[in-house]
């Protein structure tokens, strides 16, 4: 299920404690884009694995079909996207880090899309309230969506984006494109997971 996100601009990054989030900078997203309303599920990944196009991941063998897919590498994700694109005839890719943050913020400028404080029952993380489990993340859509209609942008499972990892946002693109490097060996994950604290 895809959700269309309208163009707009926002301040990416933060002057908070993490130096890799500095400096905050304005980013303009000029084109609308579609992004998954939910994280890719175990069932969706299973269809790709059944087709022989994606690896089977042992750690999710007994997971519910609506659980978010986890324990996949960035390269695994590329295989899924190639299969999905070929199967549907539409082009799928990972969001850029800027697109991801714009979509995750849902039009807000606060720490989380609902405000600056973690509130119990808003995200799937270790001290974020029910339905938290030490064993596995909750099924997709177990928590309310943000204003853009996206679920689980905070907590649940870490989410891959297209960009190469950089030590700070100095010289980062301001137009929403992926910040890539030739031969990149470290990619960016965003959003946290059910095993992380608030």
C-alpha cells in the first residue's frame, strides 16, 4: 500500500546531541513521491523468496505474516526492489534519506511527529508502552499513522534509505536527492527499532 507525499520543504537534521545530525539545513522536495504506508511485511518478502529472487531470512521463519520484515541487508533490500519492479512493471527504489525524514516528520518540526516527548502507545520501542514485546516487533499498523498516513516511522524496525553514511550533514544535498558515493560501504538506517529505548 503506497501513500503519495506532496512536495514541500523542511529543516532536516537537528542541533541536538548527535553530531551526525548537524548542521540542520533546509531541504526542498520538488516532486511528489510515493512511499510505503507500512514497512515491508514478512508475507511480502516471502513472495519474493518464493520466486527465488530474495534470500530466506531464518530469524523471521516463524513470524506472523503481517510482521515487519527484519534482519535484511541493504543489498537484500535492493534484490527485493528489483523483484518488485520487475513483477509490477513500476519502478521501486529506497527513499532518499531526505525523503524519508520529510515523510516521517509528517509536516512537523518536533523531535517525533506527535511532539518533542516520547508518549506511551505511539511507537513500538522498548519503553514506549504496549504492544511491546522483547521477542519481535509488533505487526505493521499496530500504532497510529502520522499526518502523512505513514505507520511505524519511529520504532518497529530500522529502515534502509538510499544514501551513503556521512559523518555530518555538512555539504549535504538540499534538493532531496540521495547523497551517494562511489564504492559506498556504509549505508544509512533511520527510525529506530522495537529493541531500542525511546
